[in-house]
């Protein structure tokens, strides 16, 4: 028997089929081969047609089934991961009323900022754990204000994953984790926030039934079975936004566990056992996939814009033309830890949320022409990005995260042994490299919801980095780097 998982992103849908026993990956696919279109009628806007996501679900499922010997009747569960914060509006006939306003659309920033002040900053933080910001609730208020005819026709508001579940099963529901990412969930009352709904003038009738992320979300309908090639009656048993799902895919479920990704931008996501918030707004806090009233599990999310983009810049502009990442790693290994005093601040990719939206830009410090070479620059750049991750961990620790273990995917920056070692050394924690993806994680999660054994032995851990004695060298270099950053931030004030 098998399970299938979907990861609905803003560029494509990825899907994976795994074996129910052991969780090994049988097949993966994505659709489309080119990226989804993002519609931008104005600067700062970003919309997508939800029908495009559903068409991709159908096509990628057909592709997987046609490329394997697997019969759809042998798929016993389905899991869904999806791009967070998007707004999908449907009418009473379950027809989409307008393109989805997706996560990277910024039109509702001012609406969220005003709500934060007028509802009350303390109330928003203690009840919602976040300012309303540019999240789903603020996007809905924009529609109410600017498209009243559409707003009047709303039957239900959905997140992207809720819409895909509706298409698969015909069932209208959402999750606690989903409502919290939309900033609708009141953690003190364990319900949709009355204060937020009243302030914006929203109707409670617009909110679908709220169910756990791990539960029967519905069964594949005859209509969707015909469209996808799945078997009618197959259970959909799991749904979560991409960041909580990525953490879950890495086995990050319990307090003290931390997930991280190191692509163009970086993400650190840790779990705490009680509702927390950051008065300085450097992180966001949402219900994790296993959050309940009796056993709270809050995901603390921190983003780093200046991450892999610096390493890519160094490869393109500083390394010799055509240098592979393996060649860069060899250059890094040729230079001692601390880069003989050369330090790079990596924040050259726009304002940094974890720096309270300051944009200090990148900076090279203590460059000495008689000592430092191209290899020093590359190592100092990698160290600078690693230091930014550790700096982010310290911010999360300030608001209550106790870091006991870090798990990361086997890709991007974490394929560098040097990068992974620095973070393990400075955090004082084991760092485990795991072979997984969001779609694989969603498939495995779907098995848990129907009683599969929840065991770490399904995690494909390919490498573990342990803190070493060289941490003292990195601690000195990191402290100097922090002094550079603090000086830079003082100058930008």
C-alpha cells in the first residue's frame, strides 16, 4: 500500500508517492515544468488562479501514476502541504470569486498596521501571537473595502490548501494551524478571534469548520477521481502550510526541536510548548501541525533574506568562472576557521525582519590585502551566513525557544560541511541532515493520521554534525561579527 503527498507552491505542484510500510519514496514528480504565472496588476500585488493549482494536482497525479506500476486503489491516504497566507474566496456554488491574493502580495500592509494599533498591540500579541500585518485577514479586509460586490457574494474564505481539499473531496473545512497563519485564531480562547472579526466587520459564517491537521479531511469524490486518476473514497488525512509542513517533514514536532532551510533566503522554525510572541516583531508564531488546546505546540518562524543569495553572488563574482560548489567547499577548507579576521555581513537582499525591518546591506570588514585571498572571501561569506542563522536562533531563544536539536534538509547551503559544522558548533546542538521534501513529508503525515507508527526511524538521516572544540574559535569570530552588525545597525538608525 502507498500514500501520496502534494506540495502546492507558488511556482509548481510537487508530488511524491511513498510506501506505507517504512515510508520509502517510490516516485516524485512536479507540474508544470515551467513556473506558474503570478499576476501583478500593480506594483506589490501578486495573484494566482486557484484553478491553475487544481489543474496541476490533476496533471502531476496522472504523471506519477503513468510513470509507475502503482494502482490508484493501492493509495490509501493523501496529505496536502500548501503555500501559506493566500486568500481564496468561493460562493455558494463553490465557484472561485476572484484570483487568489497570495503570500507575497503586499497591498494589505497598511490595513494590518492600522488594525494592530486600533485593536491594541498587547491584545494582538497575547491573543493572536502576531500583528495582523499582511496576512490573510488583512487581505480579506482589502477585498471588503475595494471589491464590495465580490465580498457580498462570499460563502467561505479558504487558504490554498483548503481549496485543494475542497476540490479533492467536496468538503469545506480548514485547520487551527491554517487559521493561525491567517491571523484569525485566538490562542487564549482557542477559537476564531471575535475581536478581529468584529473589528474588520467579517461574518463568522465565512469561516469553514475547523478540524485538526491530522484527521480525516474528506474522501476523494467521484468527480475528482475522474479528474486525477485517484480512486473514489481515498482518504485525505493531513493538511498544513508549507513552513509547518517542512518542519514536520524533518521530524520537528516537539519543544526544543528546530528546522532550518538555507536557500536563497533562510528559514529557522522552532517549536515551543506554550503560546509566545515577540514584542519587537522579529518572528511570527503560528499553531504547529500538532497543536491542541491541551498540548500547545507553537511554531516560531524566523526568516533571513541574506542567506544563500550571498553565497551565489560570491560564486558568480568572486570565485573563478564556472566554479562548482564542490570547488568552493575545497577553497573554504583551505582557510582556517575565522577567515583570519575577515568578516562579511550578509544582509544585502533587502530589509531583514529579524533586524526589525532594518536594511543594513552587506559589508566586508577587516579586509587586509597582504593576507586575504579569494578563498578567504568565500569562507568569510559562508561564515557570515552561518552567523546570521545563529543570530536568528538567539532571537528565538530570547522569546522562549530552548534549542535541543536542529534538523535540516539535504540541500542548498546545508550540503556544505563547513556551513553545517559552524552552526552545530555555535549552537552547541547536534545538527542532523535529513533526506526529505515537503511532498514526502505530507505523504508520511497522511499515514500518521490513520494510525501509522510515529517513529523517527522513517527519517532518512544522512549525516549528523556534533559540536566540536573548534567552537571557541567560532565564538570569538562570531562575537566580532555581532559587534560589526550592531555598529552597522546603529549607523542606520
